[in-house]
C-alpha cells in the first residue's frame, strides 16, 4: 500500500511540475506581448527576490506554508506596483511557484 502511495505522490508531483511549466510559459508569452521582454524580466527578478526574502525572514516571523506564500505574494505585488505591472492572482502564484522551484533546485546543488 505504501508503494502505491509513493508512486501516486511521485506521479502527481511530476504532473504538477509539468503544469507549472506550461502555465509559466503561457504567462511569459502573455507578458512579452503585453509589456515586452523587460516586463517579463522585471517580474521574474521580483518573484525571485520575494521568495528569497521570505525564506530569510520566515523563521523570525514564524510563518510556514500558506503564510509564506501570502508574505511572498504581498512582497511581489508591492514590487510590481512600483513598476506599474499588474498580474492576476493565478499569474502571481505561477511566478512565485517557478521562483520557489528554481530556488529549491539551486539549494539542492
């Protein structure tokens, strides 16, 4: 039974990763057509910074899980507003998830 659960979880994570990649690609294409390559680069940098900043203060603020996501999202929104860039909640989540995935891969190596 445990082996089946492990297989289901591993498969689910693979599917989720693929879906995040597809959604991120679609959002990137949307941003390139809407605001150009510079807007896309700004969003990616701000998402990366929001994730890194959240990780640095998470222990001090005693935040975990969804609270960390909301903290990172708030930080990202503030940065985007400074650049007059608006994204949907789904787009924000996509960029943050992509930044988290990139950070996790970097920390593993």
